[in-house]
C-alpha cells in the first residue's frame, strides 16, 4: 500500500511516499497509520505539533480511522492547512 506525504509533512519527513506492507487482505486505516509510525517514528513528533491531519484514501477524504483499506489503495497524509503549493 502506498502512503504519500504532502505539505509540511513532506518537508519534515524528506520523503514523498512510502510503501507499507500489510499482511492481511483488509486492514483498518488506523492499523496502516500505526505501521507508518513504525516505519517513520518521527511522524509521532510531527503529529504532536500539528495535531490536525487530513487523511485521504484513493483521493477521498476520510475521517473514520476504522475504514477498511486493502493492498493497492493509496493513502495520502496532509496537514490541514496545506494548499497544494
């Protein structure tokens, strides 16, 4: 599963995207984000300072972290004030 970073998060991590391996056919978005935090521990530091993050799955804004995602989906993480510049 691809996880993409935008705005200040991209600047902070120095990466545009990571590949997250999920071992089940279907997992919750919450589980994916925990895997991202294991891969990028510095994400927790960023989240403490920028507590509001927009999360998209396949281009659709998601507020429910219990939504199911599967291999092949794309998750986008962006600080709430990112304007795409």
